């Protein structure tokens, strides 16, 4: 009996399965197995996102072959979540060989998760690597390489947020807001990236006109940004791939050069 089924099912999806309920159900089975002194093993996962930035995510799993389907589901959802939540281009696994090899298969260029591995390659400029460690000691430990940004209110600063329907911008002088405005725009359907560039520059120029000078610029938008490079962003979804690579990828670095001040762009959730 599947006791982890939700009490109320949506009428259009009889197979709806909230991850939280399934995870709770599976972990309860692991605890029960441990209490009954049945065999349970540790599955170790390390995900490297950048030099010095490694996430370590270990989980206890059932070893009974009768539970293999549920165990695979638990592991597969776990790693997929980590890749999308943290990001990373190198995954090191240690656990039952059948699961480790299955991960290598589905994240290959023609596997079930080819879309995910393709996004990783686009973001990091390298193929997703799934490595199987012979011993748990070979799985890298967690490392943190945080980038601390924000919190500086001295001087003359401009901040912006690029939404899909409006473009918010503010100018701050020594912690006091001297200008704040929202400009309507329609970036999602624009195939020409010069539209985005010109609109962003126009907003910055208006904000700058309210300050005696500009010391720094900070911005946010939906998508993936690494060292101010646009990797994946819904604002540019209509831009052809070739023009994205040549005109969008380093757009914010060009804007920084144009203003000749420090500029940082991050994901709006960060």
C-alpha cells in the first residue's frame, strides 16, 4: 500500500506525486530497515561547481533488490535537484555500481537527461562528467567558495532588476535613495539583442543623471550568470543562438567597460 500518496489528487493528474511525500516515505523505510538491523548503505554524492566550490550530499539507501525501483527514483530525483539547485559540471559518486552506472547512462549526450547535461555544458563550457569512485574516501569533501556582494551603501551607486515586463532601477547616494523608477519593456520576444542593450543603457543613463557620479553598478535578472556572463536567461530567449553567443554572453561586461566602474550581475534569487 502506497501510504505516501497525497490525500487529495488534482483531477488532471491521477499520478501526481509531491517529492516531499515520497522522500518522507522512502526515508521512513530506511529508518525502519535500520531499526530491524537490515542492510542499509550510504550513497555519496559530490558536485563540483567551480574550483574550491564542492557540495557533498550523502544519503542512506536500501540495498534490498526488491526496493531497487524506489531507491533509484529517490537517488535520481536527489541528484537532479542538486544539479539544478546548486549547479555543477563534475559529479563524483560512490555506492552500488548499478546506480552509479545508470547515472552515467542517463546523463550522456543521448540519455534520458541529455537536456540537463546540455544545460550544464552551456553554463560551464564543458561536458557534465559523472565519475564513479571506488572508495567513499575518494569522494571530495564539501568546500565553500562564497562570493560576497552587496551591502555597500557608501558613494554613488545604481541598482537594477530586469523583469520580463518591467525594468526597475534605482540610484543611491550614501545610502539614500535619490531616484527609483520602473520602465515597461518587452525583452522576451525581441530577437535583436541591441534592443536589450539600448534599453539597459537608457535606464542607467537616466539613473546616473540623478547622481554627481557613478561609483558602482549592481543588477539582477532571472537566469544563470557567471562572472557577469549570461549563460541561460529567459530575457534573451528569442535571440538566435549565434547572436546570443556573440552579442548577449558578454553584454554586461561590455556595459561595465562602457561605464568604467565595477559592475556585478547575479541571478535575481541570489
